[in-house]
C-alpha cells in the first residue's frame, strides 16, 4: 500500500497480542508501522481500529476489576481518543504487546 506522502507500507500483515495466534487473542490485519520496545506498532483502517477498540471495551466489561487499574483505564482513554494519522490509517500500538503472526 502506498500512502499519499509516497511512503510504501508494503503488504498487509496479520497481528495479535504477543504474536500468539493460538492463545485465543483476536487476529487483526494491518501494516507494519514500526516497532516500540520490540513490539509492533500496527497501522490499521478505521474499521479495524473500531474492532480493536470494541474488543478492549468488551474485555473491560467482562473483567470489572480492570476498571480499578489506573494504567489500563489510561490506555482505554488513549484508545478512545486515537485519531487517524494519514490517509485514514490509525496507529494502534498504545504500548501494547502486538506482534505479527504472518507477514
């Protein structure tokens, strides 16, 4: 995929938490937006961003004790306030442990 600024993102990749596609984590598609602390900082479409956000909000409802975790609630707030970077793509690294499972 080529962005309007001329940057080529290359082919899509599949990614999930910890790169563990057998651990029950949802699998998403996006592009490699670089690495943070060794973990993938994926770029995704609005639809994928919304899917990731919805999954995390559902996990928050399923695990009420997370609401007492200040760091997690700050991360949820960051997720909810993420804006697209370029060409409608969202950076969804958020300091989470994403990794590719298939390039």
